[in-house]
C-alpha cells in the first residue's frame, strides 16, 4: 500500500510538472510570436514565464523600448490571475469558456500588472504629455496653477520638481460573477503617490456580456472608489508654492482641476462630492466616492445627459476621512 501511495504521488507530481512545462512552452511560444510581430514598432525582451498553484500565470522581467525613443520601460510581472492551477489550464481556451456558459467560467479571472516602471523624464513621457496638451487645445505652461496641479496631466518636469524620478505602478483587476450581477474589482497604486481600490457592479451574466464583443454595453448597478493619498497631495501643494501660489489659491486650483476631471467624464460634480473633496484636500488622507443609481445605468449613455443632471442620475456622493 505504501509503495502504491508513493507511486501515485510521483505520477501526480510528474503530471503537474509536465503540464506546467507544456503550459510555459505554449505561453513562451505565443509571447515570442507577439514580440516578433511588435518588432517594427518596439524592442521587447523578457526573462521568462512562471505560474503558481494558486492560479497565477505571468511573464516576468519585461524590458522594452518603443522605436524612435531612447528610454526604456520595465514591467516586473504581467499576466493573469485565476482561482487555481486547474482554472488556469481551462482558462487557456477563453473563447470556449465564454461561449460555453457560466458554469464553465472560473469563480473569477483577472489581470496582473506589477512593477511597471518608467523614468519620469523619459523621452516618450514628454511626447505623450505634449500630445495630450495638443488634443485638449491648451497650454498648461501659460498658467502655473494648471501646471502644478496637473489639471491637464502632470508633466515630466512637474513630476521631477515634486521629487518623483520614476513612475512605479501596479494594478490588479478581477472579474467575478455575483448572482445576476458581476463585479469588476480594481486595485492600483503608484509608489509614494496614491492607492485606488475600486469596485464596479454591473448587471447581467458575465459570460454572456463579454461574448458580445463590440456590442458590449455595460450597465452599472453601483460603484465604489476609495482613493488614498500617499504624499502626492502634499507634493503638489509644495510645488505650487514654489510657483508663487498662496495656500488659498492652491486649494482653489486643486478644486478647479477636480471639476475639470469631472467635466472630461461628462459630470458636473455637485456639493455632495465637492465638499468632501475639499475636506480631503484640507487634511484628510482618504476620499471615498460611491454611485448607487435607483435603476441600472448604461455607462455609454451617460454623455446623453446634461452634466449637471448626472450626479442625481447616479446618486453620486463622497466622504473624506
């Protein structure tokens, strides 16, 4: 009996490592093909592929450089997250899972982006900011308050002035079925800047909705976003002071930048959001924004409403603590 048990364990181990080796070979083959297809536009290298018993599969040690630019970007780990190694194996045929129905999907699946690092003064960073400003038809250098608050996006020069020599971003996103609704859970952070924990509850069957492809029109049931400041707020205020702004002017400039963020999303924030945001700016470290519409709202149709009507439509509110 003992020998039988040992034999079964050995066979199970051989099966696991054999399957894992095959999975890694298949993924590396696909990644190599993708790298080759990107070669006219970017040079990309990576250290290898890894997976875990808990269901993670990642491409590790990615280094890349876009053609026409000198500076590189780095990603420590990029991959997917599932409940188990078995789920990971099934996840390989995602098209079949989506079209086969809810019972075939894992309890959740997600995306992992860990340690995405880019120099703050990267040449492509300057180009991206320049294009963003051009599309908006503005020039943030004309107004110190816009430049130091990042109303139109923080420029590389502003980031350097605040003491940030590089971006260091991480993100995880999960899709999870919850009865007749499904959740999109996102956690993201930027080192010494901020952390965001967001949950979006959408109506319907996840498999059916995702199978719609370009016809997919997500319908929101509720939303919660928690933003935690990790020194960005104080650094913005400090940089604005070096530009000659008083504390009152800095506060008003930050409120104006937040209103602009809302308008870009088709929302005119009311006092139920602006007052808590002001409290957040004046000393609190966390801002929580929630939306709980009386009826599910199709997100793509929000722009059809007057911006001033959207907060009431979404039952939008906030609190600072």
